[in-house]
C-alpha cells in the first residue's frame, strides 16, 4: 500500500471498512493505468471521497512539472460514485459522470484516451 495515502478519520461501524477497501481498489487500478505509467500518483481523502494527485509530466498545466489534481471520486447516497475531472484552466472540478460503479469510474480515469483526466 502506498504510504502517501492519507485516510479519512477513523469511523466506527460498517462504513469504515468500505472506505479502506475503496482506497485499496483505486490504488490497484492506478497501478495498471494506460497514461503516464512512470509516475506515482497519490491518493488523498477529499470530503467523503478520494482525490488523485500526480506530477504533471507533460508540463501543460504546470511548467515546473509540479503535482496537479487529476480526478475526484465522490460517493453518493445510493452507494454509487460521482466522477469529477479537474478543469485546470477554470480552477474547478467538472462533473463527468454520476451514478457510476467504482469500477466504471476507475475505467474512465485509467484508460482516458481523450486526456480528460491526464493532460
């Protein structure tokens, strides 16, 4: 497991185990993604969900190659996920999918043929 991952505060009850499993699933999927496989993205807690940060190797967003936000996985009340991409020009998150399973959201981020997430 990546030591850089910061978990949300420890909860009591059944949701706590699910949060840890979600993080592990995201980390495993990122390890086999198709874009920028030579960088190690970080997974950090963002609200009730998870945000992916990565070095900007193309330097299209940050000329210094610094760390940029890639995607935000936000759980909804029905056990599904909202997926957001970072709009670096506007400096905000853009909703790109909702009502997704975690697997479907991960597939969009990891395969990203149109470079919505990995600029």
